[in-house]
C-alpha cells in the first residue's frame, strides 16, 4: 500500500506540493472533463495522453481519473433517449482513456448529491460536514450537500455547495425534491444498465473501473423519495455481482462512506474490507474517518473518529490489498481555505500508520 492524493482540477503549484509531501501517485477529478474532449464532445486519446504527460512532468503517476456519468442513472428512468446518448459517450471515453495510457477510471453511483444536512464545530474551531437523517430538509440538502466537484464551504477550485446545483460542476447530480423519486427497483435497473454500458468496453480496453458506493446510506425506505441501494456491504456485493467475473468491475472503497453504513462503524469497515477485499475487488481507497455512525455522523480528521484506522490498515494488508490510500473529506477552516494543510496532515498520518503496520 502507498499514500496518494485525490485532487480536483490540479494547478502546477498543487502538483508540486504533492510531490514535496512525498506523494508519487495521484487520482484526478477533472469533471466535467471538457479539457479532455475533442470536437465531437468525447474524450480525445491524444488529449488524455498529453494531460497524463503533464502530470508525469511533476514526477507523479496518474493512478486513476474520474469518468463523468453525468445524469445517466437518472436518465435511464426519466429520459431514455438522453441515457442512450450518454452511454455512447461513456463507451467512447473509456476507449480514449485506455488509448491515452490510463489504467483505471473511477465513477460515482450518486443520483442525488452527497447528502449532508449541516455543519458543526470540530477540533480547534474547524467546521465538520454533518448528516443527520432526522434533520433532513430540501433546504438543508441544497445548502450543505456535495455536488459533483463542489465542496460545502467552498475553497480553492470549489463553489459553495448551493451555488454548484444545476451547473456543469454538479455533473448531473440533483436535489432529491427536484425529481419524482427513485425506488429500489428503479435504482437496480439503472445500475444494471450502467454496468451493461461501461464494463464490456473497459474489459476490451484492459481498463479497470472503480465504483464509489452511494454516500450516505439512507434510512430504510429512502430519503425524500430516493433509495440508496448501494449503501451497505450487501449492496456493494450485489453491484459487483452484476458482472461477477469481470476484472474491469471493482469498487472505489470509500472507507468513510462504508463507516456511515452501520451503527458500529469500525467493525463494519473491517467486515467490508474482508468481504470486498476478499473478492479482490477493492481497486482504490478513500482513507477517511467519521464521528458518529449510521444516519448521524460528521466528517472529521482521520485521527479522531470512531473507526480504528490502524485496524483498517491491518485488514487491508490481510486481504492482500496493495493499492493507493487517498485522504478524503477533511473539515473546513478559514485558516486553510484550500484544505492543503489538512490534507497534508492526513497524508502524514496515513503514512505513519503504514510504517507502523
């Protein structure tokens, strides 16, 4: 295992900082990815290769980039014609990614935003992003959720969350009240169509795909009419079983999201690592922690949450995982508006755990 960073639309200065912090591998989120597109609106292999070469010029390797699903999942339910057009683009983008020298793409199974309901004070006055199902309202959803590449509270390269809704940076994610709803049956149908669209071309191209589970796990019966069916270990396993033999089909194991799925987050993370990692389907890790548990949590620094992070590292090793660990979702502060120092702290903490293990 090794440390890495996940960076949104990196600048030269940000890439230099990653190198200086001891990072050798990066995961890049450039959605909506217009800089990679050719005249036809699809990714251009030459532009992908040039972007990869630019990153490598800083002494970094591109571990993975983000595939933009747009509103494909919702469109399979509410706009079939647009879903068909998006499927064609996704297939073309996957082929171009492989031709441009990438080995893995990650994507997010969100249909609505990454739902949050507020913020609260954390260590030293930082602001922690909060989800409490009991406090949910459409107004809180608009104000505090993550939308695509927008982060709550803003920061360099990210809008305040409410300003990202409806923009290209929201990458097709919507507020739950703006759609008629998504039942479990509809959700699984949409996910089946997604796998049918993207896994075969990835297999043919020799590319791995890493799916981020739905964040957060919603209460039983859904929230505001929307079901999160990939919000449990069983949901992740069922999603993998849509293409059980495919080496192209794996999980972006967001440890924080997995912790949010259970009243006992630390034990649940360990079980999930054993079950998903035991299938050799953990393709990358978002290494983060939470305070609290299912339907009532906040996002904190990695050293202070309710997940035993050292035990998690040991569990990854026990299942043979040897990939990247990326810090994710640190708190916000006016003292570190771009979160660079907070991510640097998280990197150092993670590297220390790897040495200790």
